[in-house]
């Protein structure tokens, strides 16, 4: 089916806007493809260094450009649950490459930090910038020019966007993304949230809280709620970087290993040495990017991707805007209820029909571009499948079911959970912002209340403990943008404000910081740009000003005369405490040159 006319019109607008940058980008990667990657361009000393540890047969093959060579970029570490499974992947990939007549080498590693560990800690101020650092690190690994394709081992928050930026920067190479999958279901996310709330209220102690957290995050794989990590996996599949059905298979299972080996063999098959050459920069185009945005809305995905998708697109010369994202939100229905937008976790989502069912439903109404290239071939309809382990130990695919196995988790296109997407863009005299409404009750989609101003989340939490957060209010948490302190997630606000909301108060958040894919039931206008550090209007808000956040009309406003607002002197605070410790001093250059949130909050574009 051809794309819905509204989706097609937005895509055409992106194509037209991007033409100069996209054409220049395609010229660059086509030139790079024509010039290599051929190991014959390397001098003998260069090549000897590049395959010094290979077997004699591999050296002979690589010396003569007779077989393709895969470069593995890995985010492995054995401290973090999402990345620990990647320890065994290089061996699997090398074995699969040998079986297919190729070679595979680990080209390099990239840092992989966990926002769950650094939440509310100084290290969180490095998190967003780690995305661009990951892209750079992957670029260093691939710069050896030894490779005909790359396989990327990454899962979590900033890792996948950073790897995508690298894959598109090296867009003359085919790129296959290989996930590790979610951990098995532990303590349900809503029960964990209840214990967090009881702890914040002083009704349970640290021992009970740690026990609940440990039962929730209990083994290898990604966290099971639908945050940025699992939104990443959805994006990689719906954009065609994953093999069909790869996203949500648990680690340590035969099917997970079979998919990993299949990914390696497929990466070899789509190099320039074969008949299906699929360079990543040619494969990913404006239609692929729009498909990613559609998937984000249909699943109520992470707010972080309103920045990541913009940055990823720019790496391919494509200019995606928040306006594009907002207009697609008005078109795309919400089809998934996964925590924090529901009680289910991603394992329940997969069991209900998962990505295959979701893609099939969106294709049915023309909400996705089917006529795209993917690492699997031509057409997204090949992803409307159910994946299983075959009788021979390989991967078996069959058409996705037409009915959801659990309508409370996955809805049909004819009976969606809501008729618009889970994300909404806001604009007004305070600038631009993003709000995630899929978990917010409709009676809280519009909040009008006085401002209470804070300059970090600890200050707000201290006010809560002191009993100072009474009545209705909008918590204005400013100087949390990229240039101020690296734009940390302010996830610790959620529990406190959730308690107040449950007590009957009307509360909301307005911040130039982030709230993450775990944004929940409290309305939160986030990523406000221009940020306070740049003298944005958020820096001119005064205590008691009436703030109106309207997710229906798509507006954020301080109800002050525009002339009066503009004549106010912007607030300034001492940010020196954010400049040192836990490596923050190393990222000072990033803070100085970081772009605005609506441009991807990047130091690269």
C-alpha cells in the first residue's frame, strides 16, 4: 500500500528542505565507496598491522581483497546488564563469517554508560554528550579502512543513536545493528514504582527499596520498561537496521544466537563484493526517518528521540524538525501500552505480537513507507513477521498474526488506544518544548498554575521533604540544558510530583532538561529551547508567574505581557559546581558548543 497522503506530504517537505545537504552527503559517500574500502589501497606495512593476528588463510584472503571483512563496533562491558551479553558476540560473528567465507574483526569499542546508574548523580551530566563521543569512538575504529561492512553491537540510551551517527558518517559501508534483547520479566514496573513512592514518603526504608529495585533489574538484558533503550530497538527494526524480528528476543537463548549469526552473514552478503550492495547512507533516506518517527508515536516511545532522531537524520544530510515530528503525531494513533504508558513490559509487548504485528498494522493504513531499503532487502512488509527458532537451529519467519494476542497491550489500527501519537511538540512565548502525553490522563493535558522555580532537582526534592510544595503549581526547573550542565535526565522529579498529583494537586514540570523515556503520569514540558543558559525566556520566569501548558493546543506560555517579559533581566546562576568532578571537566568544550535541543543537542552538527 502507498503511504497515506499526509505522511507522504510531510516526507516530501523533508526531502525538499534537505536537498542541498542530502545531495552533498550522497556525493561524499558515493566517492568514498568508489575509492574503497579496498585493502589494496593500504601500504604493506599498514596492511601487516591490520591483519597481524589473523590466521594465515585470513591474511591471504584479506591481502588479495578476495573476501569481505566485517568490522565489529561493540559497546560491551560486563558491569551493565544491557551490554554484558555482547561479551560472546564477536566469537559468534567470527564463526558465522568463516562459515560464509568472510572474516570479522573487532574494529573498536565505544563507551556505554547507564542512565539508571548515574540518575541524579554528577555522572549523568556526561550522558547526553556520550552520544556524540560514541560516534567519534566508532569513527576511530572504522578509520583503519580495513572493512567492507560494519556490525554494531549496541542497545541503550545514547549508544544506539551514537552508533547510528557513526554508521551514517561511514555511510559508504553497509551497517547491520545487532541487539542483545531485554532481560526476562522481574518485579512488575508498577510495583517497583509503588515502592519508590513509599520510600519518598518515608513509609519504607532503603532495604525495601533496594530489594524492589534488584527484583526489577535482575539479570542480563535491557530494562523491561519502554524507555529509550527499548525505543532504540523499535527504531532500528522499523528503520531497517535490524533483521526482521530481532529486537525483543531475550539474551542467552538459542534464537538470540541464531539471529546474531544471521546478522553477520547478512552483513557479508550486502557488501560491495556481492550482488546486493547496500551502503547505509543510501539505504537510510527521508522515508526511513519518517518511518522511525511514526514508530515512536505509535508506541509512545522515548522523548529523548525528539533529539536523537534529529541528530541521526542530520548525519545523513536530512533535516528533520520538531514541526515534522509534531505533525506526524497528529496523524499516527497510539497502538501500544507498555510501562510507563501501561502495565505491560516489553516482553509482554513481544508476546502480544511485537514489532511484526505493529508494523503490519501501520502498513495496513499506509502510515509507513513500505518502499524502503533495509538490511534485509527491499520493502518493509518483510518485517511484518513473527520470528521463531527453526528446526535446524536457524531463524524461521512466518507472517505476523492479524489479531493481537493481548488487546490491552497491542491495539489494532481500527481500535487504537488513542487517535494521536504519544508525543506532542509545544510552542509559545517560552520557546519550544516536548511533552509525552501517552501516560498522562486527559484531564491533565492542560495545566495552568503558578510557577515555583528551582535550579536543580535536589532543590525541589528538599522543598518536598520540608512540606513546602503546597497547592497547584508548575515546577520550573531551569539551567538544565546542554550548555548549562549537559542536559541531565531529571528522573527523580517524577516520584515526588507523582505523590503530589495523587494527593489531588495539579502539578506539572517545565524544564530545559530531560525527563527520559521513563517520563510518566505527571505532565512535563521538557527540552525547552532556547535554554536558560542562552538567555531563553525560561530564564525570565519569576516566582508566582502563571504558566499554561496546553498539550491539546500545543502551547507553552507564561501569562505575562510580551513586552514585560522581554524587558525582564534573565536570571543567572553560578554553575561552577557542575564544571568539575566525575569527568565533567573533560566535557567543558562540549558544553561550550552544544547545539539547541531542537537541532539535536549535538556538538557535531
